[in-house]
């Protein structure tokens, strides 16, 4: 009798363990796609290597550091748009040569307005399509010819900036909508019927920033964005098992930057460092990137900019739990940037260009950002 009871308990434990839900990191709704999906909607700062953590910026760069933007007048309204070129990734596996396309989606814009309430406090509201991307696959097994994955991250933000003399603190309050619209998906249950499925979730989050300017020729900044994990909702179930669950892991992020002014305050030099604990995502290493930028104030109407920044491949080819097509470093990119701003009356017009064709690996992109700011 005791043996029967013991076997029953062991069987119950086995059933309970076998029904434990296993979590898998979704590879589309993930910061691991930043190598292409990031739209770099940072206004004129895009031209100086996307630096600005430690420099004083206009409101269009509020997402770099909420403590570092300022308003020269009481109101500021901006609108900006980024366009990027498409890219094709080709690789070989046991099935032969395969490829997929990285395609730009045209809704990559942001806009917003800010109000200077007094000499200490600035508040605003903005929308930004911070990331978008379309994966178009060729020769994918068990999928239709029109199979694609369509990522969009919609951010609705309330920036608050508080400045006391040499020191400033700011916060961006985010409501983010994450979506992956899957077209042409087939399932084991219905392998011959393509489906359109939406994976999505919503999330509140924040970014806190600090800014310090002890003298007119030097300033520094620091930001922190907490990480989170979120379950992904599916408009239609396509999992092969109820005990498999897809999640989105978004690790914490820390950025730091400094800015120097020289040549009678006509030349600004910026250095930024970006860290993200992406090693929390299975199969990836931590993100460590650097940004460098310069801007030259030619006169009261024209500012010229140039810069450089990196996007290193964070896929871990030494992790035995995962396997990636291609080779280590394939997604690393080195961007050269340039741009200018022209000011007339109360309007600032900026154009910024970014190009990674100096990169030795597979991904080579050209991006352009245009920004218009009204100050009144």
C-alpha cells in the first residue's frame, strides 16, 4: 500500500512538472532588433552621431535625456521623420541558401509640443514611432509565400524637465504599445490556410535623467530606464502546446554622456556611452555602444554637425542553447553622420544623414532625418 501511495505521489509530481509553462523570448518584439528597427528620432542630434545625453538639446531630442532639453521661448512644437533603406540578409543552412528582407515601414515619425511653465519647469507631450521593421522571408517552411512579420512600437510620452541653476532632473513617462502584425502565418492545425495574427502588449514605463552644467564649457548627463518582462497577447492561438508561452524581455538601460565647448564656444564635442543588459535574453550578450559627435555654430542662423556611432552585433554564437544563421559580427555597423540646422525667425529646420556602408559586414544602411521646430 505504501508503495502504491509513493508511486502515486511521484506520478503527480511528474504531471505537475510536465505541465509547467515554459517561457520563450519573442525575437520580433525585442530590443535585439535595434540594429535595424531603431528610427533614431532625435531631431538635429541625429546629425552629431545621436549624441546628446550630456548636451543641452531642443525638445525634439527629449527621448535622449529628459533632463537635458531646454526651451528658448515659452512654447515649442516639433515634427520629424526618418527614412531608412531596406536590406537583404542571405545565409546558408542545411536546406540551402536562404534570405530575408529587412524593410522600412513609412510611419517612422514623431511630434509633440512643450510648454515652459516657469524658469524652473518644462512639461510636454509627444508621440514617437521609436521602432519599426518588416521581416519578409523567402523559402520559409510551413508558411505561405506572403509570410512577413511587422514590428511597430508606438510611444506616447509625457516629458517633465526641472532645472535649478547648474543641475537638472527630468523624467519621461511612457505609455508604449508593442505590436507584431504577422501575415501569412500557417499552423500545425491548419497548415494550408494562411492567417493574419497580431501579437501585442501594452506597458507603462519611465526614463529618469540627470543633467549637470558646472561651467559654460562643460556639461554631463546620465539616464536610467528600468527593464521589464511582459506576456504577449495573441489575436489567434498558434502555439504547438498550451505549455509554451512567448514573452518580451526588455532589459534595463543606462546611458551617460559629456559635452565640451571650445573655440570661443563655437565648437561642441560630445561623447556618449550606451549600455543595456541584453544578456538577460537567451542567446544574446550585453549591448555596449559608443557615440561621438561635433557641432559647429557657424553663425546665429546655421549650425553644422558630424559624428560617428556603433551598433555591435549582440548575438551570442558561443551559447549552446541557441543557434543563429550566419557568422558572429554579421550585424555590427559603424555609422558616419552629418547634418545642419538653419534658423529663421521662430523656425528651425534640420536635416541629418546617417550611413553605415563603411561597415565590413552584412548590414549597410542609409538613413535620413528631417525635423521642423516652431518656437513661440
